[in-house]
């Protein structure tokens, strides 16, 4: 049973921007802290940013000041606006609850930052 679906990834040059989206069931978005994670090739999956139901946002130091997380509970959607992208941001990006729920891991969306 698919709970969340990520979209919006692609190939972008360094310094460019992308906006990722995550859609899911209203019961998840309205009751849980939601987060973005990413996994680069050969590395573990890391937390990127999170958004609580009260509106509190938190970011990993590596993306602070460049990424913006937001959510629309009414639309059952969460997004990640990524600006000033760097090659080291290349990864598969996932959305999930925070802490992560095992069976919510989806396919993710690939982001590649390269010339």
C-alpha cells in the first residue's frame, strides 16, 4: 500500500533550483511530523529537513539557507524548494514521517546536480 509519492526530481546545473513534491494520505500529513531524506550513491540515507504540524521547520546544516520545506495539510502535500544546488546534493530524495516509518518508504525521486 503506497502511502507517499515523491516527484519533481531531475538534472540541474550547479547553482540551479528544483522543487520536489510529496503527496500522501491526509491522515499522515495532518498528524505527523513530515520530513525529507536523501541517499547519495554508496552512502546511508540522511535526514534533510522536517516540518511539524505546528509549523516548526528544521534543516540539516548542509542545506540550511538553501532549501525550504513546506507543507499543505489541506492538499496532503509537502514540498522541498532547493536553491543554489551543489553537486554534493545529488541523491535520491524521499519523504517520510519523522522519525521514519519503515513501510512509508517510496521510490524516491532522483536529483542530479551536474554540468
